[in-house]
C-alpha cells in the first residue's frame, strides 16, 4: 500500500494459534521506523497502546534536522482473540527539498517483527530479535522469544511531496517580508494603544 500525504495508520494482523501454550508469555509488535517517520506518544496513549519508543522524539524537526538513524517502537499487545489487529498512527517529517518539477520522496517501511516474549522458566526457544534493535525495559523480565512468522502487515510506502530547492530564495524572502510586516503591525498597535491611554490620563 502506498500512502500519499503525511499521515496514515499502519495496521498489523496477527493470527494466533494455541494461545494456551503461551499463557506465561507476552505478545509484542516491534516496528523499525526510518528517521523520516514520526510517532506521537500522546496519540499512541490516546489509542490505548502500551508501548516504548527509542529514537528521536522531537516532533517539530524536519528530516534534515535529525540523524539518519531509525526509531524503534515496541507495542505490547493483549491477545484476547485468535486474531489481533494492531493499529499504529504514523506521521512523516518534512523532507529535504529537491530540484525538479513536482519533486517527490518515497519512504519504505519494513514489516514489523511480532513475537512472544517468555520468561526463562518457559520451554526452550531459539528465535532472536533483530540484532540492531535497542534494549527495551518492557522486555527486562523476558529472556526467550518466539518470532511469529504468520503475521501480516500491508507493505507500506509513503509518497511525500517535497519543496523545490529552486524556490528556496523566494520562500525565504516571503517569510522575511511577512515577519517584518507583522512586526510593524504589532509596534503600530502598541503605539496606538499607549497613545490612547496617554490621552485618557490627560
């Protein structure tokens, strides 16, 4: 699926089998997100998600203002039915301007890793999380993992419009002009108010 624009929702379907075998384990979904992608912790809380995010949490920075390092979102899931659906709202940072007519930026998302996290007393498991993933405090009590291969998440890419670098000078000039006009208007308003107050005092 290709999302056009800066906001979308990534849905992951997790069909579960033999739930009773994993009664002592916890179910998680791990997303590796490129630096272009933003997750809003307040929005995730509003969606009722129990999660941990490791990465740049500054929502205001454009792509050019963040290091080219991925963010990691770990979502804890309550497996109440045989089919679990996990919806994660995603947003895109403003991209670096390019040269050309109607420039675009395509961002590809990797499929998530869905897994059971189990205590050391559980039966021996041989799966491992991605080696590059950070340490999560949500997994501190879990030492064994069972990766679920039968999960589905719609392949997702973002088709993002970006600015034309040739228009940068015009945009900067317009920004400076509007800022100066706003400043002059504020000064004029304050002066007018002070003058009126001075007349009343006389």
